[in-house]
C-alpha cells in the first residue's frame, strides 16, 4: 500500500477528480493549500483573481492506493493535471506500513 500526495493547480482539480473516478478511485482527501515551487512569484489566476505573491493557491490530493493501482493512478493524475507550464505540481509517494478502518476494524487493503 502507498500514500500518494499530489499537488495540482486549483483549476485542474475537477479534471483530475473525474479521471480518478473513471479509474475506480473514489476515496481521497482534498485540501486547499498555498505554496511555492520553482515558479516562485509568477502571477497566476485563481477563481478570476490574479495572484503575484510568493505563495500560490494549490490543491493537495491524498490517496491510499494498492501497489497494483499505483502506476495507473500516477499516470492518471499526470495526464489530467498537466498544462506544460511551470507550476503544474508534484506527486509524492510513500509506503504505508499499516492502515485501519476505525468503524469496522478492517486492516490494510480492506481498510482502504
């Protein structure tokens, strides 16, 4: 099992979400975040407003996936979030040692 964290442009969230649902991935956590990367203080438009300060609005998507689905999910996010310009985002992958579903006491893959 793996914990996948993707940082994407806010206006690409719906595209990423729709493609993940098509791939059968339904469980995810989405958080509005701000950050900066290699693009630094470039101006970006978000919800009709122009931002030129150091921290740029982004969306963080977190998903627990099985090893079998990992590459497929990464490819789906890359293909649906890419604009080809700096600031498209990043994907980080970590190994999950154990997962628990609190309600049913299920463990590992059954929990996700």
